[in-house]
C-alpha cells in the first residue's frame, strides 16, 4: 500500500506541475502583445527520492519557482541609450522650431532685411535730398529692427517654453520616482514571503525605461530585490523611499535639486537634460551672437552717421541713427523718425554731398565682426549655418541612438519576448503531461480497488 501511495503522490505532483505549466503558458499567450511584458516559465526539479530496500525511488517533481525571463545587462544598456536619445531628440525638436524663426533664406529673413537696409543708403547716395529716398531708409531700417526684435523675442519665448516644458518633465519624473519606490516595496514584501512578483517587476522595469528617457539614471540591485536609482551620484530611490526633484534658478541658469538638498543634481541626459542644455547654454549662445550683431550694427552705423550732416539749414552733425544696445532694444532714433531730414547723407554739410550715405552703404562689406575678420553678413550666415549644422548633427545622433536602441531591444526581446509557436509547443507538452499524470492516478486507483477486492 505504501508503494501505491508514493506513486499516487508522485502523480499528484506531476499533475500539479503540469497544471502550473499550463497556467503560466496561458499567461504568456495572454500578454504576448503587451509592451514590457517578460515571458515566464515554470522551473521544475526532481523531488527528493525515497530510500527503499531496492535503492532510491523517485517521488516526482517539485515546482521550484516561476521565473521571469529577462536580461538585466540589456536593461542597463537601454537606460544609457534612452538618456542619450531623449536629450538629442529634445534638443533637435526645439532647435528645429527655433530655426523656423530665422525664416532663412527668404525676403522676410534678417539677412535680406540687412541687405535692403544698406542698399537704401546706396539709393540715398544717388538722391541725397529726395524725401522718397530718405523715407525708404527709415522704412528699411524699421523692417530690419523689427526682424531683430522678432528673433530676440522668439528666443526669449522659446526659453520660456523650454522652462515650462522642463517643469512638465519634472512632474513626470517625480511621478515615476514615487511609483517605482512603491513597486520596490511591493516586490520586497512579496519576495519576503517566498513569492515571485514577476508582473510587478515588469511594471518597475517599464517605469525605469520611461524614467531613463527623461533623465540620466544609474540602477543597482539590492540584496532584498529592490532597486536603487541614482542620478549621477544623487540617490533618488532607495528601497521604498524616494527623493522628489524641483527646478530652481541659479545665476540665470536652471538647476534641479531634491526637496531635501540645495545642491544641484548633475543632469547630463534625457529629455530634461536636453531642455536644461538648451536653456542654460544653446539658446543663450544664439541670443548672445544676435545681440553682438545688433550691437555692432548700432555702433558702426552710429559712428559714421553721427559724423555726417543732416539735410537742413543749418545742417546739424552728431546725431546717432540708432538707439539701443542689443537685438531687443535696437531702434531708429526718434529724431529721425520724426524728421527724415535728420538722416545724415553729407560728410561736410554741403548741398548734394553724399559721402556719408556712401560710407554707410559700404559698411555691409566692412570687416567689423569677430575681431574685424568677418562682415555682418558672414557673421549672421555663421549663426544660420551653425544652427543648421547643429540640428543636422542632432538628427544623425538621434537616428544613430535609435538604431542602437532597436538592436538592444531586439536582443532583450529574444530573451523576454513571447513566441506563440513556442508557447503552443509548451501547451501541448504540459497538456500531455497532465493527461499522462491523470492516467497514472486512474491506474493507481484501479490497483487500489483490486487490492481491496482481494482483501
């Protein structure tokens, strides 16, 4: 009877193991199309054998665990790639929108407006006393200064939008930090009870993947199954605890800090990193160059114009053509707007003299920028081409990082992805195992009946 009991127990274990196998297979099939799901498998091992007079007799099979199939190395690789991709794509997106403000090449662009401005002085030199020529100078100057204002205002508005977008990203980061810390606690709690919280781990990995696209992170696993997350040395998740981030302004630059420390977090990647680089560096550099161009135009035009003489009796000298000091403030002198005769075309005050107008028209070809190495047009074209080159470089980097990420994801999918063909094979295997175990139980029951009838 003891032998039959052992056989019956062995068959029951087999029945249970195959039943679990079918359950896990069903779970895999149901989640085959779910993003971030890692396939699972039942880990089986032979149960401890019994010692008999004839040697050790097997007692069936034990379910050791339900294992989640995932490669941590690929996850860590993807976090780094996500950070690079997030930063590059965010910068490329914003700079592409900024480039559209330039409207180059077109008649509405600053380059064309500067050209028309200088050409209006050439026309004035031909007709220094005609009102139409003087009105044209004011009109062209107005269009050019408006272009400077539009570009400067556009850069300022872009910085405001970048700041607002960063606030939105930080909200998402904080939500993911909170959720991931809570998942850490759930995983530790389940693991302490001997359970395998595979689906919770999948959700945690999805959180970390999303987080790594927003900001650079470093992930390490603790002995209790929780994950610690740091941003370049600043720990933001430890077990079930997390640090929230906030934005701040230090020396006109945006920084991120935790709520418990004033020390800036070193953000080097992710969409947040891209936005911070745009706000703190890139957009400031373009604004500085635009201001430098406007300042040079103001200074050079005023130097020549103030030395010339107005049209009038008596002719007056010493009048600046522009006021202001940068792209946002460059304006036509009010005395010129009020009276076009205050435009200085003459170098000596004599009627018909046009030397000042000629000198102003030639200013477009003068080497006045970059330490007298470039003209204003060469300098501005450098701004335009530099932005275009930066955007192109970011597009190439985005494509390159996406390609690498696709490769890593493909490698991870080869480990964790669900193959329906494989699952169907497993389903048939477990079904046959279940049926066979049931037949063993039926056979043992028949043997019991036979023995009882003999008794």
